[in-house]
C-alpha cells in the first residue's frame, strides 16, 4: 500500500434513483464547496429525469461528479439483493445488465465500480463482478484492533471472506481477482430504521471526526458514506455542511474520488 503526505478523502452517496430535492440539495452542497462526490446509481430504478440531471451536472462539473453502479434495483432477496439465496447466474445477469445500461447511458463518464446494496454479498457476487471486469469493488473497513487482526489473518490466508465474514482488502486487490477494493469507513447514518424508510439516527460531527482520526492513523484513504434520502431535514443537511467546512479548513487532507484512488493505489 502506498503512503501519501495527505489523507485522501472520498464521499459516496448511495441509492441514486428518483430525482428528489434531497439528491439535488446534497449535490449542491458539494459542488458549491468544490468537493467531489460520487453518486452510486441504481440502474434498474434510475429515472429519465435523474439521468438527464446527472448528465448535465457531469458536463458542467466534470471533476466534481463521479458516477458508479449500485447493484441493479435494490430489491432485497433474503438479507440483500445479492445474498446466498440467489444463484451465480442470477447475480451475474443483474450486475451485467446494470453495468451495460450505465455504460450505454453515460459512456466514458461511468466509472466501472460496483457497490452492493445492503452490504450483503457472497463468493458468487465476487465471481460475477470479476467476470464482468469491474475495476473497483466496495466493501467496508473497520479500524477496531479486533477487526484489523481478523483482516490480517484473512490476508495472510489470501481470503476475501473468512468464517463467512468480509475480510477487508482496502486499497488492495481482492484475492484471486483483478477487482481493486476500496472500502467505506465512516457513515453519516448510525442506525437505520428499516431498509426503505427516510429516517435514521445520524452520527454526530464529533463522532465522525473521532472516527476519522482513528482511521487516518492506519490508512491513507478514508471513505465517507451518505444516503441523500436521509437528509430531508434542515439540520441533516447542515450536518454535511459542517463536516465539509471543517475538513476544508485542514491542510493535511485532500478530497478525491474513486477513480483517482484507483489510479493512485492500484
């Protein structure tokens, strides 16, 4: 893993489908501050209005908006869209049609990266994603020493999963594949109230910055995760502004996106 002088920070927003005020307002917060944001789009659900808006925004702010894939249509099958209840062929076909749709819509403005809805996947998901030649796969990374020891054990064994649990290969290639893994670390949402509600318990700014200090000691790149639908109240949008403004005052960090992280660390 390469070392850098400044901690790289990337923001990803999941569940992009319908064009809502929350999606537009959240995006404007980033664009106004000239901070890149990555939108993870649901290919099976994205509307014509959203597609048009994404195209226009990408054209106007090419360096600030990144477009990636978020599963197919976010439908839960058991515990998730890509859980063990689904066969390899089912998973492959959903990922394939999603990737092809986004490539056809956005062309070179689509970055070949897959994030998995609900965070639930298995070896067939990885096999399918590898077969489809995605450049980047996203999981989750935890700074706790117990988890880091678990990750280390898995890496020594060259495992992507161990005891049916995810082994983070953050900023490394997923074992046995050409999928480069870039894992999320800090979520604005602390606790979800159901899969499809617009309410959650938010992390506080202090909690996120404490987590950030813990992460930056052990990794050169930290990923923040958002879900725009939860930011429908004024104070929820203000939380994003507070975090961005505080980060922008620092001289030891650099805002970036997934494509640049991939190019830097692959």
